[in-house]
C-alpha cells in the first residue's frame, strides 16, 4: 500500500527595515572635480548599504535593537559549535568537520550554496595548522577548507567573549547559503539634498534601502563564536 502524508508548512516572516547612509560633498570638491565624482559617491554609498545588510545578516540582534533582524550568530535554531570551555579554543580538524556534520545531520547538504564564511584570523589558522601530527596536511588545502569552499569577510567578528577570554574570540559559519533569504522592498534609493548644508555650499547625498534577512532553515547553518 502507498502511504500518503500531508505536507506541512511554516512561515518565514520578513518585514520592511530601513537602512540609510549619507555622504557630504563639499563645494570645493564639486567645483574641482569632473562629474565622475558623483559616480564615485554613489558607488561608495551602495557599498556601505551592502556592508550594512551583510552586518545585519551576520550579527544583527533583535533583542538589543528591535530595528535589526537576528543575524546568523544570534538566530535561534542554528547549530552552535563550541571550540572549548570555559574560554574558547583553537579550531582543529575534528571541530571543522563537526561544522559540516551538523549541517549534514540537518539534511541541508543538498540545498545549495555550501561554504564557509571566515575572517582573516581563522583563515591564517586554517592555512598553518596541520590536520594531524604525521600526514603533513593542513585544514586549508587546494583552496578548500576541509574540502569545502570558503569566503572571507572581516564582518565575521573577532571580538566575541566567553568566560574570562576577553573580547578576542573569532566567529566562523558553515552552511547552505541558499537558505539565507534577503527580502527587498523597492531598490536602492539616492536622494540629493542641497539644503541641509547650504551655508557652506555642500551637497548631501542620502541613500536608502528597505530590506530584511531571515533563514529559511536555520539548521542549515553551523556557527561558532569562540575560536581563539
């Protein structure tokens, strides 16, 4: 007999959150530069907005700031990997494998976009620490971290604390990045304001983006906040 089960669904809620940044172009800058300065300012503002979205997706904390979403380091349901107690510990081959194992046990290995996100401190350790005492192999080999692709971001914190460690511990994330959702309402908006700084002849350019981030399956990610 064929057993037929009903599908079950859950909701992932995204809500509009406003992200803004601004840049002031002085009168002398405007009269001494060609029109390309406007393109440069627009590009800088767009980069700052993008960095703000990345920061919210990683370290946003809705508990301390209701205007922020919970980023992956503060999100309920991710796989938390401890590198050592009470004050953190070094990333080892076994611990790196446990990141992947947790995602595998969550049935997320086939969801797409697998990879690590690490900062420079974790990259340095992965490049220089052997897997074991005899093989001559390292955590990072052939451009892969324990066999998986990686990307670098200094928005991965290096100032986490645990026990009496002080603000010196690093984070790392491994997961199926296809499961991180970015909702956008409209597009990046740029607004020129020639009035706020009119006394000095400067022009202010404001950038606005309305967006939100959430995980479709939080268990598709493993994260650690205590890597020495």
